[in-house]
C-alpha cells in the first residue's frame, strides 16, 4: 500500500504539472532577425515612469474637493499629450507587467512563480536594444532587465530590499529616493565629461520604477489616504524631473515621456488575478513624436469612466500593455523587441503618414518573423503526414500582403498600408497561437486517459481489498495471459518511437506513457471488474440509479461551490437536515441538536464577504475570548472527570491558554502600532514566531486520549491562527472544530452497535501510532457518505472565509504580526499555513472518525482521493486560456487548488496521524493516563 501511495503522489504531480504544459507554456521563440523603421525617429531619448500598483481610476479621478489628484499629469492630458487606459493581463504581478511593458510579450501564467527571480528566461527587450539605459528603483525589478545582458550599456541604481517595509512610517521615501537620485545623477553629469557625452547620445532610455504606491496599497489599501497622497508625491516628483530634463537638454524637444503602471490593485490591497481594478492601468504620454490633446464631442467607450473622471472631452485611446514596447521602440528608433507581440498604436504618433506606415510595416515584419520561426520549429518536429499548416496565412498570402503593403506605401496610400499591416499582424498572432497550442488536444487526451485510468484503479483496489461487493461471486481464477503485458509493451514502444522521431520534449513521454502501466493494472483486474458487475446486477435498477444520482449531485455541488460559495451554505443546511432522514434523530437527540446547531452556524460563514472586508480587530479578540471560555470549561470538566488530574497535563493546558492570551495581546498591540505608523514591535515579532513554532510541538505533549489530544491541537492551532487573522475569519476554525467534535460523535452513533455503550466507547478511545489492523472492518455503502462528508468539510475549510481560488484574495495584513518587510515567499508560506490550519483540524477529526468507526485509514482515504480526482477532472475540462482574464485566472486556480488538495491531502494525512498519535515525554518521565 505504501508503494501505491508513492505512485499516487507521482501520478498526481504529473497531472498537476500537465496544465502548464498543455495550456501555459512559454510563448518565446528565438532566431528572428531584428526589425526597425528605416526613417529618422522623432525622439533622441525616452523617459519611462512606472508607478507600481497604480490604478487608473485613482490617477484620473478628482478628489473629494473636485480637484485633480495628480495636477501635473492632468495638465499633460489636457494641454500636452495623449492618454488612455492600458489593459494588462493575468497574472497581474510586477514581473509579468514589466516584461509586457518593456519586452512587449505576455509571460505565461506560471511566470507568477518566477515573480521575483532575475531573468530566468532569456528574452529581448527595449533595454537590450537601447544604446544606453539608466534605471532607478526596486532591486527586484531592475535586475530583471540587467542580468544576463551582453555589454555594459545598462546601469541600475536601487535601494536595499529591506526598505520595502509595509510597516514603515513613510513608504513614499521609496519614490522620493528615486527622484532624488535622478537629480543627483544629472547634476553629476554636468561635471563628468564621459557621463555627459553618454546622456547626450541618441537611442537612450531613462527608467524610473516607483514602488511607493504599491507598498502603500498593500499596507493601507488603495482607498486609504496614504495611497492617494502617494499619488500626489509621484505627480510632484515627475513634474520636477520633467522640468529638470528640459532644462538639462535645453528644451530641444527630443525627449519622449511615458507614464504608466505595471498593474492595479483590488480594494483590499492585493493583485495577481483579473479583476478590472487590477487590469486597468493609466497610460499618459507626451513629448517628442506624441500627438497633442484632441478635443472631441463623443467617444466610442461605453463605460462610465469618462464622466466620472471629467475627461469626456479629451480623446481617450486605450491600448494593450504589450503595445507600449513597440511604441517606445518607434519613438527612439531602436529595433522592435524580437519577442514582442504588441501592435504599434499609431494614433498616438505625431509624425508623417509615411513614418506611421513604415513603422507599422516594421511591426508586421517583426511579428511575422516570429510566426515563421514557430511554424518552422513545429514543422521540423512533426512527421509530414501529421503536419497541418495554418491555412489562413500561407506563404503565398504572406508574400501577397507584404507586396501589396509596400506598393501602397510607394503610392502614398498610407492608411491602406497601415490597415493591411494590421490585418497581417492579426493573422500572424492567430498563427502563433495556433502553433503554440498545436499539441494541446493530443496531450489533453493522454492526461484524461491517465486520470480515468488512475481513478478506475483506485476504485478497483477498494472493491477488491476493502469491500464485500465481490464476495460470494464464485469464479474460477484464470491463469494470467501473456497477451496483455505484451500488448501494452508493444503499444508503449510504438508510442515512444513516435515521440522520438518527432523530437518531442521529455514531458510528452511522461504524459503519453503514463496511462500504459495504469491501464495495464486496471485490465489485470478484469476478474474483479466482472465480479463487481455481476454483484451490481443483483441490486434493483431504481436503487442503483438513485445512488448514482445522489453521488453525482454531491460531486456537482462540490464543483459548483468553487464558483458560488453559497453552495457550501446549501450543503451545510442539507447536512443539518440529515439526522431527520436517518435513525440518528430518534437514537441521539442531544447529539443531533448539536449537529444541527453547529452545521447551521458554520453555514453562515460562506455568506460573509469574500474579500475586501475591513480589518476588525475586535472580532479577533472576541474569538480569543470565546476560546478561553471554552478552555476553562473543558479543563474544569477534565478535573471533575478524572480522579487525578496530572500536574503536567494541567500545566500544558494552562500554558496553551496563556499562549492564546499572548496571541490576542500581540494582535492588538501590533495593529495599534501599525495604525500609528510605528512599525512592527520586535517583541511582538519574537512572540509570534515562538507561538507559531510551539503550535507544532505542544499537542505532542498532551495525552493521546481522543478528546484531550484533539482539544490540545485546537488550542495550539488557534493561537497561531489568531496571529494570522484580521477579522471574522478568526471565529471560523473554532466553529469548524466544534462541528468536527460533534461529527466524531455522530459517526459513532450511526454505527449499528446497540450492545456497545456509546459514552463508554468514546471516552475509552486512545489514538495509537500502530493501530490493530485486525479491528478494522470492511467498507459499507454508508462509508461513501463519510468520505463525501470529509471532502465537503475540506472544501468548506478552503472557501469558508474567502475565495482563495483567486490569488488576489490574500490579505498581506494577515502576516503583519510576523513581518512587514516585503518577502514574497515567506509571506506566501505564512498565508498558506493560515489556509491549511482549518484543513489540519478537519484531517485530525477524520483520524478520530476512522478510529471510532473501526475503518482502515487506507480504504476511506482511497475513496476521498477518488472523489477529489473526479472533481479535478471536472476542472481540467473547465480550464481556459481565452475570454476575460478574470475567467482565465479563476479556471487555473480551481484546477490548481483541487490538484494541490489531493497532493497535500497525502502529506496532511500523515501530519494529522503524527499530531494525534505521537507522544513526547518530558525529561524521560513516562506519564500515566488515568481515564
């Protein structure tokens, strides 16, 4: 069985990774020829301002007094330049956003995992193509475009990473640092002849990365005064830099300016998904080569933004984020970034029609080059008989469009040439997508075959080893035939040879060959399948259909709960009604009433706000007080119940209660300190980390009796969870645990053992590290219901207090008791542990249910895996890479969560087993347990 679980883990890791190979592989190709416009550019230099985390509405809207929040930028829109909204893509993180702006292509969604690495994938960018680039800002961003670039033409100036502190008194210093250093740089250039000559060259870029707004948004949220005041600081800083540059260059009119953002931010201070507040960013440009403001009486946009911002009379021109790169390249006359998929927004250009047409032609050639390389790569890696070219853009059509566009330019039909080039670009982009997804159907079929095969094998294992379904069906065991293994070996060899001659990557071998041994293992159990079918035929058809309908309905409710959280509420209400349709209500009314009460109480949480809730520290304090009152009653009950309450046990409970009190104090004082902008107190930080570390150890010191061990786990988990809470979610694990305690008792009552005293049975249960397997029973139909209950409670543990299917649902304020300096992986680990704490509580209760119902953990766990895999297969088909970016991000998150849940379930099952059964002894003194 251990081998089975190891193989199961490997299979699920393969399924988990398959989504990124099938849907989200890197779009980059190499080997293209650089393309640039053969006409003099309008600008010698470009200044790029990127206000990290700035939302479009925050910049453009008027403040409470009806005044511009950014008066200088507002003045540019009305008198000097052009403006619009830049539409970003998922994932709305800093790395992919800056890559889109400066390199012109969208990284695949998995790039969020590389969010802070230094240029892990080689790509061309505007910075590479420039003669010189000077950049100032965050070390996380600047190094992306500097490391691994040949030559010494890129210069970076950044502050220490420790400066990115969400708890700092004033994080606008991150922006003022940039502005001050740029001023010092140009002051030094006046006295340094070498530097002076460099900054007066052509084709140079100045990149100012401004992180203060993003940091203030995370720390105080975009609706806060701090965030909005930071916008004013940036506006003032840009005004000073522009004035200084114009003076430095003698107002030569050869400087182009662009102001934009890499991504926006949700109202609750996070980003990463596809909410409009994250994907709509400002774009303002002015200076050399840029059109002046255009007054209009009507605009083509049907949203309400223009009226809200009082900009309905100034022409708005929206662009995609990747379009910024070709625009910048065109302005300073450098080759378009080789991997760019951006379309030059010619309406922004203030130049001759010839220049616009030539620039558009260059843009078309540059994207067509990528199409040709991609097509050649796929053609060379595919057998001619299986290769299907992209029919909408054949070689003859390419030549015809290019010849026609060049002819239009010679005839001075520039508008027609621009339109034709745009048509070619759209066709080339479609072709790129076609070849990029060329193998998707083939790989998807293989993964589905593996999924179905694995689920079938797990089901057969349950039927064969853990149930009575095939008992009594007498069949002669046939000798195994050599035909089956030989057939699968032959098919495997053929598949491997087929992949080899097509020069496929190694992952293709995994996806295509993995179903072979799985389906071989399934077909080897043909006798079991046959016996199972015969056994099913003995059931009345109506009963079979009824069971199948209920099972399907349960699975669909679980799937729908990922989209609509209120389905969890509906499920919990159904759970509350369950005792009435069984014998439980008549046999144990008090337990049934407890089950109904806590099911209905837990059903309230999915109806609470998903995200965007304001921190309510008093709810966290209330949860702590309720836990303390519960602890006092439990300790009192244990003292009364036991003849001798061991001193060590009493001290342990008192220490855990003290830990709860300390957590409450730390949460309150940290919140107060950050509100006063005094930073995170060191003492609070130390206590928080000690509490977190001790929460793993303290439960192991408690007695292994069922009730005491589970209660000790609850106290330790809650002490850490309180530190990670900001509002009503602090109450969630407490209510969930109460329902779990009742669940254990309910499952005990549902067993048909009238001769056994229930009370005596539960109070005498001890968690044991090596259970007696002779006490385990076979599975019954009601055990499917137990497995479904577990999966439902696990999904509730995930979604009970928020929609973690979206990365933007995380609130960084949750980790402020532990750290405030930006550390993405540490913060992510802490938030992940917050999510897993309710998960652990459910799994520990599951351990108790298995023990009290005399079930093998392996058999019930196999049923849970089957239910999870059926859900995962649902979400595999629901994954999409088209439509709104919110839909794309959600579909990816759903599949990742279900697959992660299945994988993590194996590890958490082991963790729960360790937490419930392992006993640590202090000072080597064995303890006696007086029950």
